[in-house]
């Protein structure tokens, strides 16, 4: 089991504290969740605060459990400050992409750190593409780079079909931020992992092509 870095502890603590407040205070939850109507009224702070709120304990646990396993990979590769930047940028870009796709749906709301966590996950995959990961309920580990591609293809499908009560666009936006910032912070990957950089870009390019064609 990886040892928690102080930066990871602080992020997890912030998520737990804010989420607990939201569990027990409906007005607090409503004030700081991601909501299109609220953001269009000028409440841009929701873009950040919504990433620390969660629907319930299961939602909170899943996100923090995932962060627990992949945070150290990114911290050891780019350092603490850049890890925090990747986390926060992934959170905000995920919400920006959600806003882009739902800007006319005034009722649309969302919460959770999934975008931020997906950004950290995608960053970790760039550094260690061959580590074994598990896809949903498949009991066999698959290479991380394959997991990353399948996960984003599933996210595209989820965005297109409005599958479940899941912020697929926030996940995808987080992955984009994690991908771009990781390459910016560690350009050596363009030499050492060029094929991985290229392959992981495929779902991102596909999303933009589908949007350009009006398919999503």
C-alpha cells in the first residue's frame, strides 16, 4: 500500500470536510454545487467548490480511494507543486467542459472530484503505461494505457447517450488537463514515451472530431 504524501492527505481532508458539511447542510450543498443557472448568474466559484462536494459516502470513498493509489505516482514524477496544479486544473477544466456541453441546460447540476482524480490518473498512465489496472468488473489487470483509452471511449459514449447519472464530460475534461499539463511539465515523455503520448491522444482527438461533426 502506498504511503500518503502530505499533499494527498490535505486534498483528501478537504474533500472529506467539505463533503461532510454538504451531507448535513442542504443550503451549503446547493450554494456550492456545480449548477449551470448559478454559474450563468456569475457564481463562478462553483467551478471549484463543486469538486470538493460529493453526493454520499460511496461517491466520496471511490474518488478518494482512486486518488490514494495514483497520487504518489504523479508526485514522484513531477513533484508536489505540479501535482497540485494538475489536480486543480483537471477539476476546473472538467467543469469547464461540462459547462460547454450543458450551458443551455439551466437545471444541470453536478458534484464530485472525479474530473480532478481522472486528471491525476491520466497523468500517472503517461508515466507508467504498463502498470496493471482493472476495468470496471473485469477481474484481470490490463495495461494502464489500454485502460485509459477504453475509459475515455466509454466517457464519449456516456456523453453521447447521456448514460447514467455520471458527469462523463467532467471526467473527459479532467483527463485532457492531466494529459496536457503532464506533457508540459515532463516534455521528456515526448522522447521516452512518444507512442503512448500519441495513442492516449486518440480519444481526445475523436471527441473534438465528433463535436465538430455535430455527433456529440
